[in-house]
C-alpha cells in the first residue's frame, strides 16, 4: 500500500500486527449491540479517535495527500488548489502574520499547518492525540524545511499541556467534531489564547435540513459518525452556542460549503472529479480498486490481517458522506470566527 510516510502503520513491523485488533476495537465503540453507545464514545473518545487515525491515516494519505479535509471548489479549480484556498482563507480571517505564535487544534499530519505557515509566515504549533500522526507530521516538517516554524505535539485538545495565554491565534480544520463536549473543548482554546486572540475553524455539522424524525437522515448521520471517528454530530447552531458558552465573542459563522459552484460541490472528490490518477484514487471506482487490491494482498498475507476491514469501512464512509452532501443535511465546512475579549 503506497503512503507518503516512512513509518507506515501497515508496513512497520512494530505496528502492522495491530491492524485487526485496532479496527475491531474502534468499530466496537459504534456497535450498539455490544455497548458501543454515545455515552461510551464520549467517555472513551481519546482511545476511539486514536484507534481511528492509527488505521486510516495511510489510506487518507494515499487518496488525499497530507491535508485531511474538504473544501468548496470553484469551476476550473483543481482539488489541491481548493484545499490551499480553504486554508489561506483561515489565515486571512485570523490576520496571521510573521512572528505570531498560532495553535493548530487537531493538526493531523500537518498539511494545513505547513501551507498556512508558508502563506502567513506565522509559527504554528499543533496538538494531536495520535502519536502515529505526530511522528509523521514532524518528519514532514523537517523534510519541508519548516521544522523551525512548524511542530506537532502529542496531547489531548480537551486538556492541553500549554500555558494560559500562550497563543495569539488558533484554528481547527474539521477536528473539533471529534470532541465529546464542544463547550469544554472551546474553553480550552479560550484558555490558551491571549486576550483579543482569534479562533477560527471549519466544523462538521448537521444543517437545518436535517430531520431527526426521518429514518434516512438518521442513517446518514449514524454512518458519518461510524465511518469518521465521531462521538456525535452536532448542528450548526450547537457550534455557535458552544463558542459563546466558552466565553468567545462570535464574530462570524456560516456554511462556506454553500459557496461552491453548483457543479463542483464539496463532495465532488468522492463522487468523481475530472480524470487524473489522484482523482481516480478518491473516486468510487478507485475506492473499489483499492479495496480489491488490499483484500487480495491480505489473502496473500502481504498486507496485515484486518486491512480489508479498514478499507471496507472507508468505502462505506465515503458513500454516506456523498449522501449527506446530496441531501444537504450535512456540511464539513461550517466556518466560524470568534474572539477572546480583551
């Protein structure tokens, strides 16, 4: 399985034997016949999210690169360009500039961190509870010549190991959806910001079109949670309330997924973009080919036991995200900009 990292979970002798046990433990958090209810996911969110990213990171890099997020796309704009624009928009709204110390909340392997650091000149520190991703991200920072301005640290964004008032700004890109309590998570960001500091992000949310009485809508919600390591999907209004409850002044909030051109919605990469090798990997055909290859390699014992279960889970996750996008009941790009009062 191709990845961009030198310490791939599926090829490292120290980690590859854990694939099956890790994916089984993860899926157990979502199996309501075996105690995997919302309370269990919230109580053990850190373990659940770590399990999830341990087994999906190599797959994400294969299809998505080093920036694990969506973006509204415009006609004639490439997938990579849309991701970069999405990141730069945050930097501009936060007013980032050289010399600022900035926090990346839930930083993945640091793709957005490196893009925003290059664009703004700011120094960015990321926090992530996946040791696997932290190790990869710091290696990538060194390779990119950005180790002096970009760094990742292992830790829980619900209880961050940083002093109060350390950062001039903070952002989160499709990361705080993993938090078991949004108000508590945002309160931690509030604590580590300087007075007047700004916090911006993109959040996975249910839109106002979501109908909790519609079985089809509930199935999409449940599928997105299971396939993406989420305790529970919130509504857009819940994000605004949580920010205010944490002490922030909410300066702006809106679903920027709606700014995409009609023929290039945020979920187009999962439905099938204009052909390229990278786009094929993200498409339904590409996902099927990847799954078939992984299953064959696992049968031949050339891939770790459990690899095909991870691939199958991600195929299902992609399909249900497309349904969420087609129905309009889900967005991965609810933008918010908030300020800590001076």
